[in-house]
C-alpha cells in the first residue's frame, strides 16, 4: 500500500510544495549560474529509471566549458571550481530534480539514477536497483555517498529495494538532511566527482 499509493502521493505533493517554497533559492541559484558560468543553466542527461526506462534528469550546471588549446574540454578537476564547487557542496545542483519527481520519473528516496552506459555492466543482483524509481537521495547516499566503492553502493541499493518502507524512507530523509548540513561524502577519494563504474570496481 505504501509503495504503490502513499509514496507516489507523498512524492508528488511534496515536490509541488518544495518547488513553491524554494522558488526564490532556485531563481537565485539559476541567476548566479547564468552570470558566472553562462548558458545552459541546467545540465540534462539521459538516465535509466524504473524498469530501465530512459528519462532525462535535470541538475543545475556546476562546471565551466573551459577547453585546452586543442579544443578539448578540460578535466572535471579544472572545470569544477568557485561557484560550481559551492553549489555542489550544498547539494543545490539537485534542486531541479524536483521536476523529475513531479513528473513521476523519480522519487525523493531510491537508488540514484546512474549512466545508461553502465546497464550492460550490471550483474543480475545489481540490476534489481531498477525495480523501483530512482531517487534524489537513497540508502547508499546516507551511508557513504561518493566515498564508498561501487560494490558497496550497489549492495546498499539492492538492500533498499528489498526493504523499502515508510520507516526506512523517513530515516533516509533525516540522514540526508544531516549529510547536506555537514557537506560530507560529496566526492570520492582523489576525485572531484566519482570514478566511473567499469563492472569490477
């Protein structure tokens, strides 16, 4: 009952309320990105959702378009700085995903939507992360986020899929707020963002 009725209802109504309440913050963040980084303001990318159905995720852009002398984009480490670093450390880049929740493509809580290129690399157990809607935050995010291995991250994702409940969702929401306030586990060790999954790491 919770998974099929109350959770979708909670997601929709909460996303609607938060979009209204946070609209000044969303506007200011968008304006700063426009002034400092230029257009586009939003970063959009195709991601696999529930049952591996593709949707486009929305995030605030945090990296510049700086290129080297050969016209190739600089590394993430060089393009993520200043305003982008602040936006990401405060998790403000995730705010546009409220639109994904409103559209029914995502939930507030669930496994994070990863890259489409990872789909062929999952084993049968890891594929279970797509049995539910992806989330803005999840069990893996509050237990290490980008600072844990891919293997551990997938174990936490599948644990959530098998044990999804109202109580667990409330616990994850509470722990997510603490993580954001502490700005912890934003990046993997020695990486500005996170190392790509190769099927083994």
